C-alpha cells in the first residue's frame, strides 16, 4: 500500500517537473533578477553593476512622458474599445439570428489571432500621406496629418484590441437569463430601464474582464505607438526597448519594468475587487 | 444597431483587405493599384533573407509549441493529482506567465540568460580540453524557451479545462474492469483530451510565429519573420512585405480555424 502511494507521488512529481522547471527558470528567477538589477547601477560600458540604491526608482520621472502617455492612453484606449465593443457584443448575443451567431463570432475572433504587426501596419497605409489625407486633398482639405499622432495610436489600439473586449462581454450577455428581460417588461419597465437595470447591470462582470485585459496588455504595448505614433507618442514599452537595447541602462530599465508589473498587478486587483462586488465572481474563459 | 455592427466588421476587415489587395499589385508603389500580378510573391520567396527569417520562425514556432504541448499536458494531468494549495500556486504562476506584458517577459529573460551565460561560459571554457569551448549565447534556444513559457501556460489551461469536464465515470468504470492505469490513460483519457492538446499546440504555434516583442529582446543575432517585417516596415512598406503579410495572415487564419475545429470536436474519430 505504501509503495503504491510513493509511486503515485513520484508520478505526480514527474508530470509537474518540466513545467515547474520552466516556470522557475524562465519566470521566477528572471523576475528576481530584474528586481535585483533595479537597485543596482549602470556599469560604465553599459549593463549592470552590483549596488544597493534606490536611485533608479527616484529617477523614474526622467521617463515621465512615457508613463504619462501610457497611463492616459491605456485607460482611454480601453474605454474607446468598450464603447465600440458593447453594441457589437449586444447584437451578437441578443439580436443576431441564431445560425449566424457563431459565424459572426468567429469573424470577430479571427483577426485577434492574426499578427498584430501586420494588421497595424495596414493602418500606416490608410493614415499615411497617400491614404486618407490624399483623398481629403481631393475635396480641398489640405495638409492634414493623421499618422504619428496620439489619435492614430488610439485608433490602432481600438483596432487591435477590439476582439478581446467583445469576447468577454458577449459571454456575459449570452449567459443572461432572458426571462429576467421578460419579467422586467411585464412589470412595466421601459426598454431603456430594462437595459440599464437588467442587461447592462448583469453584463458588468464581462465588461470588467474585457476592460482589465485590454488595459493590462496596453500598459506593455510597443508596436502600435512605434508604427502609428512614429516616435512621437512614447509608451513605457518604447522606453524599455530603448533602455535595454540602445542605451543599455539595465538597472533603470529594470526599475521601470518592475513598476510596470506592479501597476499591472494593481489594475488586476482593482478589477477583481470590482467584479467580485458586481456579482458572484464569474470567470470568463477566453479560449 | 445593425448598421453599426456592419460598420465595425468593415473596420475590422478593410485594412486586412487592403494589404491583400496591394500584395497583388502590378506596380512598384505601395499606394496605387495599377493591375493584377503575383510578381511580389515571387520576389518575396526569392529573397534569401526573408526565406531565412521565415524558416527560423517556422522552426522556432514548431519546437516551442511541441515542447509546450508535451510539458503543458503533463502539467495539466499532474495538477489533477495535487492538493488545493499546490494547485493555487501553480495557477497563479501560469496566470502570471500569461498576464505579465511581453516586454517584461522579454527583458527578464534577456537579463537572466545573460547573467547565466556570464557564469556558465567561463566554467565551460575552464573544463574544455581544446581551445574552442562551446559557448552559450542568445539565439534559437532563448527564443524557444521564452515562447515556451507563455505557450505552456496556454496549453496547461486549455487541457486543464478539458480534463475538468472529463466524465469521471468512464475512468472509474475502466479501472473497475481491471484495466491498468496506463491502459485507462491510453484508451479513455488521452483520446478525450487529444483535441485540446492539438488546439493548444496550434494556438501556441500561432502565438510564437506572430510574436515580435519577446523575440526582439532575446533573439541575439537571429532574425525571425516578425523582426524582419518590422525592420522592413521602418524602411518603408513594399509590395513584397504585403505578399509576406498575406501569406502569414492566410496561414494564421487556417491554423486558428483548425484549432477551433479541434476544440469543438466532442468525440475522437474511430
């Protein structure tokens, strides 16, 4: 009997060993490494030199523009995504004909799984000099610059992350008990009141999931500001690439990376709190 | 509301349609459509740098997805057999692997590996009998490992979801009928989770193939397709890049549809 138990535990350990090794070597240890780096100093030739100082953290305001852009455009971008996504999710879950529903949903998901790089650069065409500005020049609106502006970055954000926002909202609307809508109407509520009091209220956990997911991914975004912001709209991701790959100031970069992770964790915790309060914490699977 | 939804679909697909359209452009310029031609596909496929980058990407995606599928499935099976606490700890780590921004994964892997190499390489050199000791460096290995982290977490979650909806009665019936655990696993559990494993593999492959930011940090001297495309875009979009993008888009759509189909399969084919 005891031999059996030992064998059982050994098998469990063997099954979990590769994944554990991977998580420790490529997630836990690297994270400890950048935590240590973040209190170090830049070596004269670049890289890291051992020290114990909080100077890197004190220096964070040096990259204030990147932080400011990210902290403004991430929530604004997530909110813009939400405004576009909600009606679509609502239509798909409650209005679309049954046999079209899955096809339409697949059409929403497919772009999300294709390359963000390729999809974003398509907008460089559309917003670039020979795209919309050329069309506008026809009708007499000259010298309009669309690309390399915060607006272009915002557009790219909505375009890139829309599917990720639609999906969780769709799931929460799809699970909605339709009898509640009938009950609300039977009790004399106007459609608007039913929407606000029942539909919207019950879909808020999905909204929170979508919002926090998009927001967290945006905090680390690099491609969209680089391609559509043209080096004028810097994000934290841009600052990190610059510090690690160009100026080789690893300790400062590490301090920024640690701050970024802490902000992401804070966003997650706040989002979790809110959705727990909104309902009995329903989890939404994305895949 | 219908008009709005139609507009959103147009918004989602118009840029993709433009890329595809211009990849068939006969003209030199990326913005005026002057006729239909497949010349850019020929040009793209005869560009040695591009083909090299494509091969690298395919190799890296296949290897890391395979590793992820094997280790992730093993982990999902193992997690069924542990206590609540171990499970919670594991779930937190897997969640972190997915939620931590790609830039941070890239950076921390770079930093940790460079430190590791700084210790290991002199050690190897001191042991090696000849003058040319093997040197660990950034490259295929580091990209595969870094992509494997995210991919493995993805596979563990997908297979875990499937396992939790597995019919336990079948497993019990099987052992009641004196099947060995291995037989039960091979003939009951494995066929049921196989679609999830394949779907996980395909999604991991797609992720790795598309990833730019993690590879950008840990690639060392290697080039992957997204890195090549990114560098070319910064020099100016060419129809050649449009052709590559079209191939990649078509391939990812195919893979995702395949993955969805696998996930949707209820019973294994006989």
